[in-house]
């Protein structure tokens, strides 16, 4: 018989119908005549209970049904007599697909998130990570829906690249050279001309540059894919592999950019509040009692827009003793971002950063000191979006590339965009994991991605 998902069974009022549920046993309670088996298949946070008359089943079969076992249960859907559940199944037939012996680590007791990271292959079966993964899915779907409905085109930017979009240098190399016998040039350097692509290549840190090229032809695009940073950081906010959403828009300036970012973020928070009510309620009650209030506050707020210079002035006049001293020219740290968000009690959009602390491609302001950058600061997570109006002036962009000593030969095509029909354009980057962190109230970014990649950790 075809199975029916738990999510559909719990909504059904077709009592008296014979149904089949398939899933994993969360709990089993025994009595002399009846046992209660709670089954979950991941389709919803709630379990459905199967009521089993022990006299109708083989004792060895019932013994094999333990926490973690995978079962198929066929029976009659009835209205539940117990509290907290609308329906249950009176079991008539049980098949055990896979048993789970007593070493199964997810028994009915509390487990720390740190411990669950050590068994990442099993943690999707927990209530917490089932909720997180469902929220992550709905956010990803909501992102595609938002951009599609606004007329954007989805672009698959390359994962292997010969350029460094950020100019940071912390990239993973891609090669098929024999690492035991690396070919060398006469100067003693690795001869990348003998590599697969005939040049030095890396895993991408951003799809932005290719996104700009595409926006110059089709107007509005967004990328949504994996990005990589070889940054030796073990903080709760950093991953070596993560997913980025990067819209690029022709004929848009910094103000259009800020409008889109604010509209998108509020849309996504409202979307997930609607689609993941039960999951978010669980996460609110289990991990962060302010989660739902925070989400609703952001969804219904008007973001505050300030310049970097205004932000520095607010921080300097605050009287607050920060770990990182405040002065004009610094890159804002998490403590500064949090203070500004709390100061205005709404998300904050900061523009006009010093050009020295921002990427080479950002449009320079007339003052010669600042660029048309845009960072969105959120409660709980700090910076959630970084973006800018892009520099469309060929001479200014080339001068900036030379000033910070980037490899001009790898950016020739990016420069040519400014020679052939350039126009004002803008875009931003949103880290999916940072957004999931905010929406779920989890405290570590490693707990909002199925299999985190961090320094010394690529086990699964």
C-alpha cells in the first residue's frame, strides 16, 4: 500500500480509513496489552502514534521495534483519545525495514548540540534538526520565489574560478597536478600552465563578477550556490563552505539596492513565519524564547538607514567601552553592529564606508574617501547582507585594482564590461546560513547546515 506522509495523516479527518505510515520510531511505550509507537517521517515536526495490541503481533517483532528503527505500519486511522494529537493509527500490520540496536545514540534524553555535530549523519532524525532543515528549505524556496516573481533570472555562476572576487586571497586551490611531483618554472614557482586549466584556479568566494557580466545582458539576475573561504576561523559565525544569494541589477543605484534588500528580507521572514509555524514555535520554546517576537518585529519594521560616519559618531558618543576601539576608518565589529541595532531597535542599513576597508569593485563617492557600500545589520546575527553600487567607470576601477595590487590579467574581462556599454548597476550578497541562523535562533552556524565544513572538519 502506498504510504501517506505523517503531515497529511495529522491533517486528515478521514477516520475509519485504512492507511500506511512509514518512518522512524521516536519512542515506544509498553504495557501488558498495548504498546504505543510514535513514528516520524520528517514531513512535519509532530509524530503520529500507532496503537499496537500486543496480542495480535509476534513478540519478537514487537521487541525489534525500538527507538531509531524504521517501520511500516498499516492500520485504521482513528480520532485520538489522547491529548496533544488529533489522530492515531490502530495497527493491523507492521513491517520492520531496519532495526536499531541499543547502541543507537539518539535515545529519549537530552543531547547537546556539540554532541550532535559528532553524529551529523544522524542528527536530521532529531526534532531540532528536522525543524532546522525544513526552515532552511522554505527559506531557499522563498528566495527563488521572491526573485522569480520580481522578474529576475536565476544564474548558475561557476564554482571553479580564475579570479578572486573579494581580493582577500583566502581561497581553496583547484588542481589535478601531482602534489608529490609539482612541476616548477625556472624561477622555482609552481608551473600552473601544466595544470588542468592551464592557469591557477580556485573554488569561488562569490558569483558576483560573473553575475555582473550576465546582468549587463539580461538586466536582473541572481545567483544561489555554494561559496568557499579558506579562512582558519573556528567562530560560531564562520564556515569554509556556505551558500550565497547574490542579485545583480543593471540600471540600479545604491538606493535601489537598499530597497530590494529590505523588501527581500522582510518577505522571507514573513514567508517562513507562515510556512514553518510549528517548527518555529518549537525552536522558540526550546532554544530562544524571544525568537518569534524578534521575527515579527523585523517583518513589520522599517529599516533605519545611516551613513558609516553617522554610525561611528553614535558609537563614539555612546560612552560604551568596546573591546575594539572606535574611530573613523575601522571595520565595524560584531559589538559595534549589535550596539547600532539596539540603539535604533530596528535593522540598520549602513552606507558610505571608507574605501580602504571595502572591496575593489565598489563605486567611489565624490569625496574620494568613501564608497557606495551597503551593509544590513540585524538583531542577533549582526551583518546579514553586504552589497554596493558597483564601479562602472573603467579608469577608476583600473586604478583601484592597481592600488591594491590585484592581478589585472585575471580581471581583464571584468574591466572590459566597463568599456563596452557600461551602466549604473548594483547588487549584494546574502549568506543563507546567516539568515537561517537568524530565523531559527540557533547559536552556531554549524547547526544550520546539514554537514558543516570548518577547519580540520570534513568528516561527513
